C-alpha cells in the first residue's frame, strides 16, 4: 500500500516537473498569431513571416479563417478588444472600417518601399493621419485576352471596337463569345465597374472622389442617373441581348462561372483578378494555357483618358488591443517582410501578384515580360481610380448599385433609365 | 438560510434528482438559445453597427425602418410566402404520391426507400451548388438535354421566375423524402379494416384515397405542413448559394434580408429587428395555420 502511494506521489511529482519544464520552454519562445484566409498570396506572405520567425526564435501560429465570415469575425474581435490575434489580413475595402481599431504603422521602417497610390491616406489612414496597414501584395483587376485569337495591334481601344472584334471572332467560329466577366454581386468590378470608370462615371459623385468629407458635402449624390451610366447599362444590355457577345447567363455569374467560360476556351477576352493569371496559363486547368496575356481596358464614348485602372493592396494590420511588446514584435516582422527580396520575388512567381516592395517591380521586369506588361498597363499607368469607397456603408451602397445595374440589363432596354433612376435613390439612401 | 437548505425545503429528493438530470440541457438551452435571443432582442432596440457598437437605445426605430422598407414589404415578404406555399404544396403532393407507392409491397422496396431518402442526407448548400451548375447556361446538363431535344438553351438564373422555380425545385428535391417518410409511417399505422371493407364494396382507388386515406391521415398531414411551413419560412442556405437573392433582389427571402442587413452591412440593430419581425410573423402564421388545419380536421370528422 505504501509502495503504491509512493509510486503515485512520484508520478505526480514527475508530471509536475515535466509540465513545469515544458511550460518554461514554451515561455521562452515568443509567438505571434496570424489571422488569415488560406490563399496562395497569404500563404506565401506567411512563409516570409515563418522564415523571419525561424531566424528570430519566434513561433508563428497560423489561424485560418473562412472568407465567408472573415470580416464579421475579425470586426467582432477588434471591437471587443480581444488580443487573440497579433497580425490580421487587411485590405482596402475595410481600410476605414477598421482604421480606428488597428495600430498605426507609420513607424514600420519597411513601409518606405510601399506603393504610395495603393497605400493612399484616404484608404488606410486613421483620423490622426497615420497609416494602419503594411502591404502584402498588389491586387489588380486586369483585362486578359487570348493571344492566339487577338494580335496586340487588334486589341480594342473602345467599346465599339470590343463589340466589332467579338462579332468578327464569333462569326469566324473562332470562339463562342467575345467577352466574359463576372457580373453578380460582389464581382461587379469585372463588368460594370471597369466599364463605368472607363466612361467617366462613378457610383458616387464627384467623379473618382474618395474623400468621405467631400462625398458627404455633396450629400452622397449617386452617379447612376447620369448619361454616362445609362451608356454603361446600354452597352451591357446590347452585349447580352442584341450583339450577343457575352454569355446570356452573365448577370448571374460570379468569378467561378466567368473563369470557367474563359478557361474552357469559350471567350476571347475576360476581366479578372491578376491572381488568376497563373490558373489561366495552367495547362491542367485551362484550354487557353500559354495563350493568355494582359492589356488595358477599352474606353466608353464619354471617356476622356485611355484605360482607367485600379491597383489596390492586400495587407496586414495589427489590432490596437494587443500588448505593446507583441505590437513591436509584429512590426519588426512586417518590416522584415517588406525587405525580404527573395520571398517577394517568390510571391510574384507563385501567384502573379506584384510584390508590396515597389522597388522590386523594375528588377523583376528586367527578366520577366509579364511584369513589363503589368507595369505598362497597370502599375505605372497614371490613370488610376480607387476600386471601392471607404466608409462603413460601402457594402450596402455596392449592393444597391449592383442591384440597379443588374435590373437594368435584365429588363427591357427602354426601362433602363427608370431602373437607374430608382437605383440612384437606393444608392443615395444606402450611403447617407 | 443557504440556497442548499432552501432547495432541500422546496423540493423532495426525487425532484432534486430530476432537476439535476435536466440541468445540463437547461444550461445549454439558456446559453445557446435564451441568451442569444435576449441579446438579439436588445440589439433590435439599439443603434448597433458591428463596426461602431455605440448601442444607443433607439426604441422602435429599427422595427419602423424594416416595416417601412419597400423592399421588405414588396419583394421579401411576398417572395417568402410564395416560396413557403409552393415548396410545401409541391413537396406534400409528391411526398404523398411516393408514400402511397411505397406503402405497397414490391420487390426491392427497401432499396428504393433507401435511394429515395438520399436527398435528405445531402447538405442543402451542396444541393444548391449542384443545381447552380446543372442550370448553368454554358455547362449545365439541363441545357444540354434541352438542346438535344431540339429546344433553345436558357439563362435560367437570370430570369426572376425561372430562378425562383429552381429554388423551389431544389427545396422540394430535398424535402419530398421527408414528407414521404412521415406520411408512409402514418399510412402504415392506419387500421386495415376500413380499407378491407372498401375493397369488398369494390370502391375505386381514388374514392378510397379521398374518403379514407386523406381523412385518416389528416393529423399527420397537419403536423407535416405546420413544421415544414415554419422551416420553409426561414430557408437561407439554398437561396444564398443558388442566387444570393438575385437577380436584383428578385428571389430574396426574409432570411437573406436579415442576414445581409446584419452580416454584410454589419448593421446588427436593423438585422436583429428584421429577424425578430420575421420570427413574430412566422409565429402568427404558424398558429393560424395550425388552427385552420385543425378546424378543417374537426369539421371533416
């Protein structure tokens, strides 16, 4: 009996030592918890963090989150003052949504390499004028075309040329549709938005303005009842019903459907995120593989500048509510990521996403023709617009806009002005 | 007096044991049902944006905002009731037909029953994604079949009524087996003698169905209709995955409206008010439906 008691006591003591010892070891290694959405861009960016962590004896804990609930979950985490994450995925859409909840980053040394356009204060600065993000990579919506069907000299510069080229290719039975692009909510960029911005048009007025103060001063006036927007709706209505240069189901298409048509070889031109460049050129996934290049957007009749494009970022932010020591550590890591040349070039090669360190763009372009095209049409293009609006009502405004345009292009052509006028009221009400 | 003494004085030993047994279930119910409903109820009277949770008390303002929203009154509620009516009616009709067919012994009956139950095992969101691709205008099997038969391919999800019909079809596909299963159980529990008497009298199958089967099966049918109607009212996943409420809100149901308000626009105040408004509506509709059907049953006895 005594022996049994001794054995139990010895076991407990041993277990306590083991736990204490392990706890001590764990306490010695600091850790940073990263909240992210599994995706090649974020995975590659986190690889740079892990490399830095291995060098500095910092454990990087990856916490994957579903895209479908990411904003809700992270917003709840930020507003509750939780310290469960040290670094979180951030992007331009949420720039002002979270500006008061995330840490200023102006003291991150590596930020000097960031692109000033996509780190625009209007998107990411807090009310004290301090930037709240470190970029992870540039996200761009680009026009992709089939090089086996369209020669560079034939690339459409106007909507009329796009229609003519599409009709010609379809008549010659070279392709089923001239163009395909996502149109349903939340993929408006790949049809309505690019055409709108390339026809001197915008969701809210003044044109291309993103300062909330200016938009509020203009009473959140919507641009839907402007003649330029009517031309946008009529262009897509004709493309769907008269010219038939796009699939008839396009108003219900998200990314998956539009990309499926393009990779099946059924469309000559598409607009999609540049992150799909790799997929479009992957022979295992695309019949168009090896025959896909990028170009600028065709302009509408009221356009005053050629090919208006957008170039935003995905980035990383640090919640305000975490302890100062972890904030400092996270900033060191993000700064090191900005200076990790090898890791950033790997990001470009793996994903087709231009790295956040803009100094590397020219270096990559020396050997990579794709980067040269990207610079020519997008990165170095002076005609840029920010691809969203940056206030808390933007999701509701975007939905009201999308509903109005989808209603316009799926109804009767003569009802387009009515649909847009109703949409203008809905957008204004959603914004104010 | 300590709470233990108070508990001892108020309840006997057997009652205390029973309370102990139900305590885990009550705890779970309070934590995961009562508390969220209370928080949701509180949110519905407040200005509560997830991004800026001021939680200022605004009284009935959120409810007024929902009930005066033309989209809620002119699109969302009519769509929801139409969906509820169409889905329950079609599922009941086909479920009854299947139950009657399965109620007769035939070879491989068990195999057929198992196959018919398969849709019940498919997650609604998966069924919806499958349907979305089946009705895709470029790659969908439906258009392929239509073209083979000489028809014109269609953009099914672009038109309001065809998109709505696909949503109803998907819901019916998922729920017909449920109706069939319950109605079959009801059929098998009916007494044999009235049917034997009808057979001796040479009554036609239709008259047997109308005057014997349906009246005797009414309690089961009522329960099926009430439960399924309440469930259909709050349908979310198949609509979200199939159309997202589109094109241009034309297939938006109540649950999509509440979800988007709360979780896309991050307006917890209005979203909670919409959810509670819907809850109250379905409570009234459920009670009314039960009373009407119960009245029909009593009259027909």
